[in-house]
C-alpha cells in the first residue's frame, strides 16, 4: 500500500508539473493581454482548457500506471496533489514576474482601465471602489501578489479536484 501511495504522489507531482507549465503559460498570456488585448481569447482558452488537460493527465496516469483501474478517492488524491503542485509552480512564476519583471505594467494597465470606466460616467461609489482597489494594489509586494495568486488557485482547485476526479476514476 505504501509503494502504491508513493507512486501516486510521485506521479501526481510529475503531472502537476506539466499542469503548472500550462498555468504559467496562461499567466504569461494574461500579462501580455493587458497590453495587447487581442491575446485575451487565448488566455480564456487556456483557462478553460486547464481542467480538461488536468482530467486528461489523470486519465493518462490511470491507463499507463494503474492498469486502467483507479478508485474515486485515489483519483481525488491524485487530482488534489496535481493541482497543488501546479499552484505552487505558478505561484513561484507569479512571484518572479512581480519581483523582477513587472516594472508597473499591471498597475498601469489597471489604472488605464479605471480611467476608461470613469470617463464613461460610472457611479461615484463604483469609482471610489476602483480607486480603493488600485490604492490597495499599489501597496502590495511581490510576495503579497504571490500569496494571493496561490490561495486563489487553491480555492478554485478545491472545487475542481472532485469534479475532475469523477471523470478520471474507473473501478473496472
């Protein structure tokens, strides 16, 4: 049982690394889309493809390494660990970007979007909310962005793991 558990964890980490690479690519496209909005559809495609790719990786694991038999709890464990590894890798990429590469691109883009919204005559409360959010973002460090990104990924994947596990597991 212990060998089987170690095999599952190692495989989940390996496949989670592949999923993390996809998430890093999606993050890079998102950042690029802030200055080139024509890339936004590509970001959305990568975002939607992520759970599909995760499910395909889980099915590949089941077929290649488990003899096409994987219980639901094992599938859930596999998907949870894979998502956790992907979250860690993408959070590291987020930190590296904001610490060494951003140079204010994200904040500038956000401020430009706020200016566009305020020019259209939006409600004063909404205008204040946007400005408060911008002021909060200007006070955040690269570590703060990284932690926020990581916790958001963990929150979302908490719901994705059991859903993708339904498609991955097979008892026969």
